C-alpha cells in the first residue's frame, strides 16, 4: 500500500503505522522518481508495510521533525 502524507494523517505517523516506510521526496528529484519503482514493488510484496510518500516542499515542518537533509531519504 502506497499513499501520500496529508495533513489529516496523524503527525505521529510512526505511532499509527509502526512498520512503515516514510519516503521523503521532491518532484524535481530524479533519484526519488527512480526509487519510486522499487518502493512500489516493495509495497506490492509486503502489504503489511505501508509506504507513505512525504512531499518535502508541502510538509516542511514534518520533514524537519525527521531531520531530513538530503534526498532521496
């Protein structure tokens, strides 16, 4: 399962989904786009581990709370 992080998703996303992958990305990041194919395959094979995509430009505060400094992360 892959879904996008949105404001109504609890800020404590790791509490709600303790076994998840947070994919911090930007639309202008070519490596992020390449990584998406791998994450899509992973999500299909492991439905118990949701992949939550976080747009770093739209959710700067959330991104900073995870100390993201480079992409892809």
